[in-house]
C-alpha cells in the first residue's frame, strides 16, 4: 500500500465551500486514474456527480463518497463505498478486499485535502470515522468505526 503522494492529489473546491471553516453540508468525491495513479478529490456542499458520471466510472463504481455529519455536538466523518449491487465490475469479496486495502490512502487523501480546516479547528481531529460498506450481500453490508481523524497519518 503506497503512501499518499501530495503531487498526485488534485483538489477542487466547488459550491463556494469554505477552505478553512467546517460548514455543513461538506461532501467529498474521490476518484482515481488507473493509468497514472492520480487521485481527484472534490470538496463541496454536494457530491461531484459530474466527476462520477462517465461510463467507465459508472461501470467500475470505485469512487469514494464521504461527508461530515454532526451528532451530539461532535462531528463525524462518514465514508461510503459501493461494494456490490447493480451492475458493477468484480465480485463483492474482491471489491471488499480492494476497498479495505486502499482505505488508508483514501483517508489520507481526505485529511490532506482538508488540512486547512484541521489546522483551524483542531477539535475535529477527535472526530470518529465511520465507513459504510454498501452491498446487496449481507456479509459485506456493514458499517465500521475506523477510529479518529488524528490517527490518520499524512
């Protein structure tokens, strides 16, 4: 598993989202290029549906969607992964394994992409991360707690 290379992370802000203040809704759309290894992170009030609308992306369904939520006066980061259901490339077990393998890189990319907010609001480093593995197969359909933002190394 490779560490995040910031030179290969391309960040785009949309919907006039603030770069240094956490305001809800705040959502992330993360895709990648299989040929170059580049990561493309959009941060906005809504998901970047244009970024995930190509035929290839709709077939692969390997995009990562994430959003901040507030619960009991604390923030939580929720990550959504499409493991199976509908027409997707790969079996659920394989896709689940691939997502689990690449999840540390995904978390690093999101944390690095919003490093300005973390610097301005250090309290969100204590935020819990919940990963939603979405699958039609019960075995792979689950939510896992991945710890706190501060445990992610960048």
